[in-house]
């Protein structure tokens, strides 16, 4: 196999791994932000109807959720801003009353979303910057390796 092709395959794989790493970091940022702010989620078990509170970091971690979301547009100064509004947001958690792992409704999902939105934007821009910087470094190293192969190959 040609050295150029091997270098390009390695570069493509490294870029893909880097993009996935940055995406996972961004997805996990919501629960970390909720934990750092000390937010509390108000929950209701769909099986028994029991209402209880839990740490919002547990509710906002990546994973299986079911939700019904409507996008609402509002005017903010001269700009129109689209905001997601959750009619229903549920995730599977253990209910302390019935002891079953069932779907629990997050009754204050919109408030939690509004509380972490500015920080999520900042973290998202940081992750995007890391993604671009890592991609540029990977491409630079691949170009150096290709130049070396051309020079000595």
C-alpha cells in the first residue's frame, strides 16, 4: 500500500475521532453545568404519580429521553430568537415512592433549559474552537508527513 494512502487514512481516522471526542464533551457539558449551578429538577413519576426533587445534573445527563418540543419565536430587540419550549420532557429514573425505574416527567424542564442556556453557548463555542484547532493540527501534521514521504520516497 502506498505511504500517501496510509497517511491519509490515519489523518481521516484521527479527525473523525477528534470530532466525536469534542461532540461527546459538549453533550456531557449540560449535566456538569447543572451540577455546578446547583439546580434542582421537580419530577413526577408517570407510574405512581409521586412528586419528588432530584439533582438537575442527573436529569440533564446524556441518555434516553422522550420529549415533545415546540419551537417558539420571540422578538428580542431587533432580532427574532427561536427558543425550544418543552410541552413534555421525561427520562427514565428510579422513583423513590414505588421503587421502580420508570418514566418521570421533568416539570421544570423549560426553567432548567433557560438557566443553563448562556453557559451552554459558551461551552459550545469553546468546543467548536477546540475542534477547529485539533483539526488544523491534525492536517498540519499530515501535511508534514506527506512532505517527508515525497522528499524521501
